């Protein structure tokens, strides 16, 4: 037990870095940011496997030692418990008066020579109380030895077995888990497949065949805002993503996905993670030909959804154009001339764009994030510190791009987007079963008392002396009460056997 407790403490301490440092399995972008922002310390942390804490050799070593410790604890106790269940209760001690709980009853001369009947009555009472009993006789004393509370040890073993099963299920079945994220704009459809995810994190035993076919379409994202509480006006109260799910060979079905209320599809859980606005941008060249049109996802930067987004136009204009945008759902101008949003809803939507030209780095063959724009090698042609100020667009407006490059339009209708996390967890059912077994075992080990009780009868001063004694394993504050209750019930049985009067008892 001491070893197991030490290993549990070590496991808890070893898991701490996993919450302090981003993990490759869950936050690969965060790891990349660490290498960019802290190039001196990040390689050292990587060598120590702090970016892969839960698969590191040192965390796995503690995990395996805990597994071995549990097996080494359970197996010997299981063998001992099995032998104890098959063995008879121990012999009656010679001096019962030395035990924790002790009581006596003296029967008059009319019970002389009937010690066996007295003990038989006690045996009947103990049997009704679900004691395992055994008869003994020694030096003129007839006795019954009784024992109960084996469920306490059974509960202990069940608890440890549940913990062992949980460790095995998490250690093995979690290797088949996976989760992926996908951003959907209202009206867009997602098909469950590797190429469809914005990011995908498989575990070590993942196989692409595990992906069950289905499609998910985001019809609308409704948001309810606080309108009564003056201190929290404008803050969201509820997010409701209305989706349409299509399974192979079935009719489309409507569902709602909310925060902490995921949608379950064919063993996969779909969670609503984040949301924001995705205004639709159209870029035309000087002749009016559309060279770019897309709904651009803007990432919120504050509680009022002041958001940033990137527009990249690699083809169709005289040179490549990149735009760094700021979207304000409810824009108001500050004294400095900058803008800010004071509400999440679309009360006065405004899009401002800093415009750059140059090589966007899309032809190098290296993956480039659609949410960021590297302006180091780009030339700004519209910005706050230039003569040409950032472009400003309200819904439905069209403005000229600098240098006669063309025009840009923001559609009148501004769509919302939602970020979904699709998660497949193979440890859910076995983990839940083993946790439930552990809880049941723990309840049994805490609430079921382990007791031994003896009732002995021998000739004494022409009558019969009946002795009652009890012994508990561990603390049992109800032991004396249990013995006294046994005395009362036993004497009641004896009185019923001798129905003439209670004068048979002294």
C-alpha cells in the first residue's frame, strides 16, 4: 500500500508539466509557438520530453510500476481471500472476557445439561444475521464461532481490480482514440475524412479505417445575449449550433449542438468549441473579373469579438496581395482614431484592412497557416502610418484597392462560423465500468464491518452461563451494540422455547 501511494503521488507530480507546457498531442500549434518565442529553452524541454509528457519514458515508467504494484497487491490478497472464504471461522478463544465486547447471561437450573440447545438457538440467530458459523466443544464448554464482513475485503479487491482495469483500458484502448477540429461557416458542409479536418490528432494505434462516414452541415449558429443585467449587458448566455447530419443510407436529420451538450454520431462526440464571424470577401481585378471570393474566418481577440483575419490573393492581380483585417461587430471610434467593439452582436459591423504586396510564400511547397500573414518580406501599401490609410468596409460596400490593383467588396450578409471538435474515445465505456466497480468496491470496503462473534455455554453453579463476545478487524464503533443486540435476540428465542415465563432467566 505504501508503494502504491508513493507511485500515485509520483504520477500526480509527473503529470503537472503536461498542464504547464503545451503538448504535441493536443496543442501542436502551441508547441510551435514555444519554439518560435523561446528558442533557447524549447529544445531542452523537447529533449526532456516535456512536450510529450504522457508518452515520455519517465511517465510511462511510473505508470508501469504502478500497474505492477497493483498486480502485486491484488494477486496475493485474492489468494488469501479465497482461502479465507473456504475456511471455517476460527476456534472459540478460551477467555472471551478479554475481547473488545463481552456480555453474559445466566440461566437457572432448569437449563442445566441443555448447553447444546442454548448454543443451537444462538446459531439460528447468527444464521439469520448472515454469519458464517461453526460449532466447537472444549472442556465442557459448547460454543459457536461466527464471522461476517467478507464483503469488506471483497470490496477492497473490487476497488483495486477496478483501478487496475482502468489503468489497462486507458493505457491500451486510448491508443485507438483520435480527435480533430474543423471550422464551419454557416451553410458549409463537413465530410468525416482526414483531408477534411483543419487539425487532426491521432493516437498511436489509430487507423484511418476507424473514421465512420458521415457529413455535418452547419445551418445556423444562434447566440442569446444578456439584455437585462446592466453589469453584463451584451455577454452571451447560450450558443446553439443548428446542424444537419447525413449518415450513409439514411435520411438527413436535424440536431442542435451546444456548449457542454455534444452531439453523438456513430460513436463519435462532436463538441462546440468556439465561434465568431466570417464575412464574405470578393476581390475583382481592374476589369471587374472576380479573382477571389471566400468567407474569411476572423479569430476573436476579446470578449466583444474584435477579431483578426487574413485575406490572401495569390493570383489574378498584377501582383500577389495579402491583407491583414480587423473585424468589429459593433464598431465605435476611440479618441486615438482606432476602432473597438462594444458588443458581440452585429450592431455596426466594420472591417478594416491593412494591404500588403509581395511574395506570400504560397509557392514554396511548405504549409502556411491561413490565419496568419508574415509581413516581414511584404511591402505595405495601406496602413495607419502610410499616406494610404487602411481600407474600411461596411456590409455591402465596395472600395478600391491601392495602386489600381482592383476592388474589394464585403457582402451585405455576414455569416457566423463555429469550431467543432470531433472526438472518438474508446475508453469511455470500459473506463466507466471500471470506475463504477471501483466506487462500489470502495463503498463496500468502507461500510461493511468485519466482525467475529462467539457464543459459549457451560455449566455454572447448577445452571448455565452463556457468554457472548465480539471482535472487530479495525475500528468498529458498533461492535458493542451488535453484541448486545445478539444477546437480546438470543434470549428472546430462549424465552420462546420456554414459554411458561421469563423466570427461567436471571
